[in-house]
C-alpha cells in the first residue's frame, strides 16, 4: 500500500516542524515533504532522506510554486497538510506597535489560511479523504501576561480551524488542531519585535520599565523553556494521534497540556487567571511598579497626564 503523503510547513532545524517530520519519517507510513523558507536550514531532515521543498508561507508566489511541485511529485494529490510555520512573541500589548502585531497575524494566521486555500485542490483528490492539521497552542485557551499578542493570533487560528472543520465536512476533509503546551524548540530564538529577530526588551518609555529586570528575562522565553518536554516526545504523541483511522479533532500534547485542559474545564475563571499570572511572575511586576511608584511610572512613559 502506498504511503500517505504529508507536507509540513516550518521545518527548519531545531523546530517542532523538523521534529514532527523526523517522527513521521520514522513511523514508516508517510512520504514526508518538509518545507522551510530557507532550504539551507533543512539539514536535519535531509540527513535521513526526507524530501525537502522551499516554501515561504508569506509569499503567494512561493506557495503556488510549492503546490505545483507537490502536484508533480505525487501525481496530483496530497493526503495531509500540516500548518506549523509560525512565530512566538513576548511583550506588553501597550508596548507593541500595531504594525508588528499585523506582521505576527500575517504569519500565524493569514499565511496558514493562504496555504490551506492553495493546497485544498490536492487534498480533495486524496484517496484517503485528505486532512489538515493546524498547529495552534494552549495559548489559544490560556494566555499568560505579556504573551497577549501571540495568544490572540492563536485564538484566531483556533477559530479558523473550527470553522474549516465544519465547512469541509461535506467533502470528507478532516481538520485537526494541535493544542501544544511547552515543547523544547528553537521558537525562543525566533522571538522578537519583528516576529523573528532578537528577543524583545522592555522599552524605556514603557509603563513596565520598573520591572525590566525580570521581564527582559521572561521575554527570552527561557523560563518557560525550562518546563518544556523534549520535541521528539511531543512529535511521537502527535504522530500517534493523527495516524488513527479517526483522528481526534484536537491533540493535546506538551508540558501543562493536561493541567490546562483540567483547569479550563473544571476550575473557576479566577483560579485559571491566577495560574496564568503566576506563570509570568506577575507579582514581581506589581511589586516593582509599587516600589518604583505608579505615578512615576506613568510620568516616565507618557509625561504629565
């Protein structure tokens, strides 16, 4: 029996896309197409014989070219599309230029929709019915302070995923959402005010300048990384779930996945909010501002108001 064909976006070395491609390849039941904007960063998947393609999900021309290549390689169909490409973003909402927010939504939301639209004709020709796997995050349900923009992009993607599932159901295309918790990856290296630059710093004219010592550490993502599970463990769980005859609509995997599921389903909202505040040590931020002086913090950020 022919292997299922599966294309994964965002497979650069060290990322979750790469880990997933390697796990699918090891499974043996998939012909994997690993993609990245920069093919030179696909060394890990190339080393084991995985087929690689260039794909910049922010470029319509690149998407169209990749679709044509896959159509030629498979004879016109694709069984599974995994939308994994994306970026993290740390920073206070009030410190985030709206132009940067738009960039993050372009990558984490609209690029995924563009990729689905482009590859759907191939998925509809799948003899297995076709499946779309969208990588969101636990942040789509529970977002710590200073991760609000990232969380908002994942909420948007989760809603699009749910609607795609309904809209595509008459055509037999399954839609799965990966609600991943903390997993070891290179995402912290891709954080920043340009959705892929150096880790952001608290700007001088910020209401949170007094808390910069802790926040500049938190913005690196390292405090959360310390609690992450290995990417290969996460990837094996995802492969096991999406390889089922009837895959679940949601795959919960990664650190805190079970905790968050229990919390949002059974805990009062106030308890969940406290858990999120504690995860970002918001008490430290409040203490720093209190000691610095709220009025002084406001004056430093906005002048006399």
